[in-house]
């Protein structure tokens, strides 16, 4: 979902101390996963259906690797958004 189009979701996640500017969120079976834990869980769910998925799964299925790499990837995302002139998500 695009959080910029779902302000009610942004408010709900903020009430759970999950800032979408600091990380993405996965809701799976009623559980909420944020940031590197989200990426780790997505990797565990991923199939090896193509090269990208295989590489992504191989990297992020390890919790520690996800925890180290996620902040770097998030910083790249934030830099890209800043260059493109896209503002942070507003409550």
C-alpha cells in the first residue's frame, strides 16, 4: 500500500510507534513488523522464482545481515526522495 494515499494507516502505525519514514511495515497474520524485521520476514516469505528474489532472500533471510544493511538501504531511499523533492509522510 502507498502510505501517502492512506493517512488513516499512517496514524494507526504511528500509534504503534512505527514511523514509515524510518522503515517499512509488514502486517502478517495480525502481527506488525517494522524496519529490518520487516525485510527479514519478507525474505523468509520470498520464493526463488527469479534472480532478484533469490538474491534478496539469500541476503535478508539472515536477521543480523538485515539489521546491518537495512539502515544503509533506508538512507539511500531517503536521499533519493530528497533529490526527487518528495517530502516525508505527514500525519
